[in-house]
C-alpha cells in the first residue's frame, strides 16, 4: 500500500521548523522533526499539527529526540548545527558543525538507506562533503540548499529595483554559498527582457553585492541566521524530489568536471526528480562569470580543506 511520503527534518530550530511547516502545508508527506533538545521537536510538532485544521493540511507531524521514527524516510533534510552569530562567517562554523552533521547523517542513513539527503547546515558546501563521505551515498542523492535562497534574494532586489512582479524575474546564482557566489547576470531576465536592458550596470553591481552579503545582512539585523526564505527553499527542493517534478533549480551539487571543476560541491543548476539530481545543467557563462566561478571554487576548496576528514 502506498501512503504518504515521509520527510525527516533534522534540527527543529527556526530553519528546520519552517521547512517542516512548508512541507506539511504541501500535503503530500508526513514529517518527522528531530532535535537533541528535549521537548523542542515535540512542542513544535504539536503546534504544527494544531495548525492543520486552520490551514487545511492532513499530514502527521512527529517530534522526536531520537531517530527511530525517521525510518524509511524518502527525504532527509539536515539543518542541524550552530547558526551564525554577528561577526561570524559561514566558514567559522566548519569544525563545530562537521562533527554535528557527521553524527546526524550517520543516524539518519542507518534508518533510511534509500533517502535523498538535502543539506542546509553551514558552511554549506563543506557540510555536503561531510554528508556524502559519511553516508556513502551516490552524489545524486546528496546535495545542498543554497542557490535557491541566494537566487531568491537576488530576485527580490531585482523586483524592487524594476517595479516588476517577483514572479516574472528569472535569475540564477551559482558558486559557493558565501561572499564568492556568482549571480549570473547574463542569464537574468525580467518578463523575458534581459536585466542589462532594464537596469544600469552600477545598480546591477549593487544588487549583486547585496545578494552576496544577503545572509550577513539578516544576521546583523536579527543576531541569527535567516529562516523563512531558507525554509521555503528547502520545501521547493523536497517538492521536486517527492513529486518527481524535474525542476531545474540551483543547488549545491558534486561536480566531476562540469564547469571545469573536479571533485567539489558547488552551486549549479540541476534537474531534480525522484532519485535526486538527474542532470547537471551547464550554462553558457561569460568569461568574467567563469573566472568568478573559478575563484568561488578556490574559496570552497579552502574551507573543505579545513575538514578533519579531508585528505
């Protein structure tokens, strides 16, 4: 008998709980929320279940401090780890979060050996390497959430700048999830019109810069990382896996020669279906964009080199 799909979200903090809410509202999957903090996932799960009669969704949401309830999940979302504080870069979190992400990945994959892993913990690109190494999963089933969030930020600023609907902005942000990310201006349109025809080069550069620092801008305002946009981005990826939507979305994927990058997790457009990443889409990049992507790869490699498990 085929019932609902099952999605586990590890980490019941702001991002995890928001992702759980967005996924539950889509109405196709039961959700398990896991956190080491006693009573936290249980309380959030109860609250989310009690929202169901108002918002009209049916899935069951379970909160747990252990992993037995997560068995046979179709998707496991990993948000566990320390969030950023003001003055911290994503990379500052690398050693602390390496051990956290390693241990939760071990627990989750033991019970859900066929799952697709979506990594959200920072520093994102490095944590994807950790999850892939620890799980032993093929690269198609381990990828990270970053590009959708970065692209959403870029799209927001473009919509404000042009006075257009955000729905009509098509943008793409590649590269590492950090200050070296690469908004692909050449592939960015508003209602089909190239952005460069609508906005001056100076203003575009300002929007690109704000996008790169988008996470930090929120950390400075809130004293912690963003959660509404990241949670929504996670749900979009889970949708594409669970509903086999074949969406082309910018995600952090393991590259083996694509874009001239070898053996590294980087943000690129990928097609996501039931088995995870079905295809890596190679965009035509300008020479400047390709140089920026190479620089971004160097920055990611440096952080990955800090990992205890890296050779």
